[in-house]
């Protein structure tokens, strides 16, 4: 009965598909939820509601609606939902899941400062990324043009950039302890939006069921906390020490561990997936790859290593990376938000504390802003003179108060890894194979495992 009472939409609440009693619309999210939700928005409007087993949820679709909420009403939509799963995993602390307020501000500021101070704001840091790029292409070379699955290598290389900022060091590609930790994180990113996770949010008592994927999620999280890295950000420890007498402080050893875990996984999974999709699409479209090779060779005379300064002279490379981010929708539904106060949008009223899903996929496939959105075409980011053009309805890093804080770092990494790799290699699939482009579902979209051959090019070192 409690569930049925909770299900009723409050007055002025956006409409939505009819829920099945008790479980609501949970199982309609089982396959490609972002596509399903966009289709629903064509029926119910850009802003509509869902019932996730008694948890009333608002879904935002299309560029106009998402901009109105996340940007024009930035503060109102800046919270995270107090879902049982998040409460259990990070006690609504850390950084990514922190409730909107002082604790979030403290953690976000500290992370942004650290990123600026130890990372993307520093010229020396570019050299460190370039060094990692070299380790990366050398490790690819070890396969001598034979087929291999690039997932682990890309993950290790990308996570090392975040590691440099967080721990001040990189891990070698055969460090199994670290790899194991990344695997646990990665598995949890997948499990976090599984049907079992959604069920757990609606019915936390299923914790006591001995089966179900949510159990695996809890076991993974416990294992990560148990082997928390020793060399933690000194900056955090300084703050912790300085705030010792302040009863309102959010700095704690626990929040330190949560936020480190979040930074590693938020930075690794996303950037890795982008690069893996980029490799897949380049092998799939040899004409696009040829144009990338041509641009790299003409800008990087005599095979010199790329630097960030070269970016503005490589509009085609930029266009390809942007099209991968648009088309592949690395974080298709963003990270769940919540209203921090009562909200009024498009004539609807959304009470404080309502869970909000931002369908970023629907922005990248918004027919009002994109012609033939279902076609992979880097050309759409170029003008008639071949110059790179920014497009408005492009939000892979989301928007507003909670927008991705690693965007700058991710852009640096993607450009340097991508150009270094394509400068040295021609990518192709093993003879007679073409991998599927259907994504593996989870909080992030990644390609299904595929094998690729990295053939050394003649032109370069
Ligand atoms: C949040 C995308 C790389 C750290 C987000 C969000 C998206 C996103 C969509 C959700 C924002 C919201 O709530 O609306 C991406 C993509 C990346 C990337 C596509 C790479 C291609 C990174 C990197 C880092 C990072 C490299 C750091 C190492 C974070 C953090 C948040 C976040 C900490 C939570 C921010 C908050 O709650 O205040 N990212 N991200 N991301 N990202 Fe990224």
C-alpha cells in the first residue's frame, strides 16, 4: 500500500508512461534506456516523469529543456538523489555523490584546485601525459601488428594520468593490484544502473536476499575500501588537519577515500571508452582514418611528438573526437541529479528532492540541432573552409553546477593519446572480422570487447 501511495504523481507534476503496480517503470529501462526515454519524450514531452518502483523521477530531454534546467536554473537542479544505493556506497559524501551544500563545495573546490595545481594548469604536466603516450604506443607495438583487445592497455594508460594527480605517481602496466581495483570500479559503474540496482533503490530490503547483482556491487565496494591507496593527496590531508576544530567540516578520512575512488573511476572509465570508440570507428571508416593520418603527418613534420599547441592546427582530429563524444554518448544519462528546492519548469512543478535524469543522448540526437543525428560524420564539426566549429547542443560533459570537473584534463588526454597513436599506427580489424557497434550498457556506454591490429606506419619514427 505504501508503494501505491508513493506512486501517485503530485499536482502539477509532469506526466509520463503508466507504471505497473509496485515496480513502476523499472523494467522499461532494461534495454538501451536512453533510447527508450527519448522515444517517450516524443509522446509525453521534453520533460516527463517515471515511477522507478515508488521513486518518482523526472526525465529531461532535448537541448532546450536540459539547458533551461541545468544552466538557467543551475542551483535548483544541482543536488544528487538520496538513493539507498548511494547512501550505502558513499553515505552521500565524497565528491560526485555529495549532497549539494557546504560538503560538496569543499570537495569540489579542493579537487578543482588540485587538478589545476598538479595537472591541467601546468605545462610540465603536458610532458607527463606525453611520456605516458609513449609507454602506451610502445606497449601497443609489442603486439607487432597482431590482433589484441585494447581495453586494458587504454585503461591503464588513461588511469595513470589521474594517478599522477592523485597519488603523484603512475603504475606500471603489469601492476595487478591496481588493475584489480580498476576492474572492481568498472564493474560497479556497470552494475550501478542494472535492474538489480534500481530494484535495490526502490526496495532496500532486497539487501538481505542472498542473490542478485547488487550483492556483487557491495562486495566490490567493500574490497576497494579495504585496500584504499596509501599515498593519498597531501592537499586533502592538509585540509583535514586544518579543519580539525571545525564541527561543520565535511573533510574526513572516509570522504577522502570516497572522493579518490570517484575521481579515479570518473576519469578512467569515460576517457578510456571515448578512446576505445574512436579506435573502433577509425578502423570501421578507413577514409576517416586516412584523413586523420594526412592531417597528423602534415602538422607533425618529421614525425615529431604532438603537443597541445598543435590542436588548433588539427581541426579534423578535433572534429573526429567531438563526433565520437556526440555519437557514442559515453555517459548517456549523465549522473542522476535531484532538485535542491521546488522547481518550476515548462508550467510543471517539481518538488524539492525529486530525482532527475538528464538524457544527454537526447541532446546529441536532438533533431532541432542536428541533421541526420544517426549518421557518424565528423564533417558536421567543420565549416566549409575546414575550420573546426563549436556546436551548441553538445553536452558530453553535462552542464551547470555539477558539470564534469575533469573536462579540461579529458580533452588534453584524448588529443595527445589519439594523435600519438594515429601518428604511429594504422588501425584495422583482423581480416574478415567487423565488430558490432552496439554498446555494452551501464552508467557509461562502452564498445563490446573487440580485437584490433595496430600496424606500424612507414612515415613515422
Ligand atoms: C561528472 C562526463 C572525464 C571527473 C561528469 C558528468 C558527466 C561527465 C556527463 C555528470 C555531470 C552532471 O551531474 O550533470 C565525462 C566525460 C569524460 C569525463 C564524457 C571524458 C571523456 C572526467 C575526468 C575526471 C572526471 C578525466 C577526473 C579525473 C568527474 C567528477 C564528476 C564528473 C568528479 C562529478 C562532479 C560533481 O558532482 O560535482 N562527468 N567526464 N570526469 N566528472 Fe566527468
